[in-house]
């Protein structure tokens, strides 16, 4: 569980925010707030069970000493173990305030509740072998594990695994960090509890929140509600999934453009399109609010011609599946030429074929969006949505049952409906609706069934 709409900051941004906060409060006061937040959650989950607190050598360890002191003052059975003496003045002050015994990590004995304050924000190298082994053993023996800010053993800005162990919950201090929402951190952080410790953070990166949508107005009609064209290819079922999802997502008029005779929902309009020229003629209609191309498109010469016609149009464009593979490494060059807006919905393999970007999933997606002047919905368990304006939405933790054929086609159609309706942050709205529909569908659904739950998900946003 990720707190919705929460800011996400890098190590450098968090340190800058802390320095600004220290103009109005001392570091010890801020550390005391952090310790109080951790103690509150630890007490809630401990339910009277004995607690083992790990305290590292940095400020994360200072937070741990503060939490241990406050827990002990409330009558909890607390022991503290460390892997090194405090290296900061604030952490040393908190150790002194703790006043109780501190054992070596290697001497610690398992306890039902573990509070991990070994290493937090800023870790860049793997845990030492001995520390990692003892940490793993004690974490495995605990009945409940709570991390302070980040589980120890995660690279803050990438989520890279440096020896992390899965926590049941994590108290994020002040803001979310990239490691909470991408990479190994998504699995290791457990339930994330965001604690306000009096540090104001500003960021263009946020976790996904439920969108606010509007009912159709009294004067709305099928064209003003949003007209979507979905291009059909060699696997027509994929395009039909996208088209049906667009209808379920609120579009007023959906056209399936392809060579096949209609074999679908009566409300779905069919237009015969056999060539790129015919598609170009169709999408010249300025009432069209979005064109979706790629689901089941194929990669033959006809598919290439259809894609070129879609790229040449003046309509907002959603590119998925085979359209992304056809673009390949030329994606940025093609998209830079467009005057209308573009959205890409790649999974990790498609993204890698289009963009050679380094860094975390957030950094790479943002760089690609800026290079291609588009919005990218980079799918996966740790979905990242980035725009060329520098905005990022992280949408992790969706239903694992979405890992089945056709669900990506549903997402593309949903996105088409949101774009055609001029929904603010269309990709974020589509991602939320898609994830919520999957929750409502329960386990072992297929893509066709997923579509049936979209209206209920949409109703929660009105």
C-alpha cells in the first residue's frame, strides 16, 4: 500500500529540504519527531510484544535511538543493537538520551518485533557480508518487521537491492523516496506509512492518486464526450478489447478502423480501412479526440503504412504494442516531428528497444519522455508515468493478475477515452481506473472481464 498523492524525492532533494527545515527547527527536534513517528507505529504493531531496535551509525540510527527511548518510556520491552557507533552529532545525542544498554548486532537475539534503523536514505553500497547475514537471520526470526524511512539495503534513488530484506511496514519520513515505488523496494517496503516530521518538500514527482472525473454535462453529446478511433490489425481481438475499454471508460463515440466485417458490440462503429491512405482520410475528422494504434497491429508493410498515417495526423495519438516495436530506436525522432500530443504505453522490453536510457526507472522514463516530447506510461508492477514537462506519477502495487494477455490493450483503450475527453493527467487517470478495475475483478480474471469493471471504477471518481 502506497500513500496516494504523496511527494517523491531523491536523496539530494530530501537533504536540501532538511537543510531548509533546520532554519526553523534544530536537527535534534526533527530527529525527535521522526523517532516519535516510528515509536507510534511500532507500538501499534507490537501489541505488547518485545521489540528489538537496530540502530546504525548514521542519522537513521539516531531516529532508532529516539524511537527506542520513547517506546521504553511507554512501558515496552525494548532492546537496542548496533553495527557501529554514531557518526553524527545528532545521532550521538540520541544515543546518550537513550541511556540504556546497547549490544553489538552480532550479539543480538531474535525478538518478535524488529525495528530496522540500520541504514536509511543515501545508501549506495551493499551491506557488509557479516552484517547482511545477521540482519537476514534476525529479520527472518521476527514476527513483524518495521523499517525506518527505508528498509536497510536499498539504493534510495533506484530501488537497487544492496542486501535488503522484506519488511512488513515502512515509516517513510517526510516524503516517499524512489526506492519505495520502483525496483526491489516495491517488494521490500511492505505497507508504507508516511510520517509528517515537519519538513516541507516540493516535487513534481508523486504517487498515483484517485482522479477526479466529471459527469457528462446537460449539453454534452457523443462527440463532446470524446470520439476515439482504434486501429485494427492482424490480431483484431486486441483492437476490439481496446475499443470496448474506450467505450466502458466513458468515450461518447468509438470507431474500430479495420478491414474485417463487424463482429463486435453493436454500439461499436466499424469503418473499413485497408491502407494508410484510408486511415489518413478517416482521422482527418477534427471531431476525433484520440487515435489508438498498436494493439494487435502486426509488423508487416500494411502495419507500417497505418502507423505512418497515424503519426502524420493532427490527432492526439496513443501508441501501444506493435506500434512501439515498429518505432523501435527511431521512436524519439518520429515523435519529435508531431505537432499533436502523443502517449506511449510500453512494457519494459518495448521501452528498452526504443530508448537507451540509464538510471532508475523513473529517471529513464522521464528522460525518454523529454527526448520524445510525449507522455510515457511505462508499465509494470512499478508503473511509472512521465511527461516531457518533468511531471512523474508512480503507480506501483497493482493487481498481479494483470499479468495476462490483453490487459495492456484494455489500458490503451482506457487512455484513449481519457485523452479524447480532455481529462487532466489522462495517463494517470487511465492507470488508476485500470488498476482499480483489476481490484474489483478479483483473482484470475481475463481481459474481457476486466472491461466490465471499468464503469464501477469510474463511478468512484465522480
